[in-house]
């Protein structure tokens, strides 16, 4: 699914002709098999770049890759979409939460297949109590999130 403000997926930057993943993973893609990781990253790169483009330059592909290499983030390639998550701890008690840091591609796949897999993994691996998604209001609603806070930005 595509909103009116998204670029068509076919015009995403550096889209490759690599075959899509045959199945969705139930765990994030590890860096142990660097060949597989590279192939999947290149295949999904356009969706990740679309999400990065909306950060106004606060995050770059290099920054995301460094977080993945250091084990601070997780990469979830789908058939028609991709997600980068992070585990964060909020509040005085350090309540664990799964933060959907970047997401792009098929909203239906993200909502119906990938998000549940990510949340299940977060519960089993880290005992998460919350999932957090920062993004456009339409995606928040479509993915089932209630508004938690608002952040404004202006160029100065």
C-alpha cells in the first residue's frame, strides 16, 4: 500500500534485481552470513532509503549500518518491505520496548506479517512491554498505534 506522499517503489534509489526472500523471517537477519545480509540489504535498500529520506538527514544509511554492525539495531527484510528495529529502555525502571526505527515498503506486509514477528521476537528475547513506532500519522493508525507524544520541528 502506498500513500500519496510516497515515491513509487519502482523509483526507489538503487533497486536491485535480486530475488525476494522466499519467506519472512521470525528473527532479524544476522550478520553471520555477510553475503546473505548484503544481498538482502541491497534488495531492500530502496525501502530503507525512503524511510531515511523522511528523517530530514538526522539519520543516514551509514549510521544505520553502523548500528546494525554494533548489534544496536536489527534488520528485518520482507518480501515487499523492510524494517529496522532497536531495543530501548524507557522510564526509571528501564521498561524494555521495541522501537520500529525505520520501515518501508508494503504497509499490508508490515502490518499483517512483519510487525507481529518483530513483536514476538522482542517479547521472547527481551521481555518487551511496548512496541513504539515513530512516523507519519497515517502509518501509526494503520499499524494500530495510539499517539504517545508529539514532537515538532522547524528549521532555524
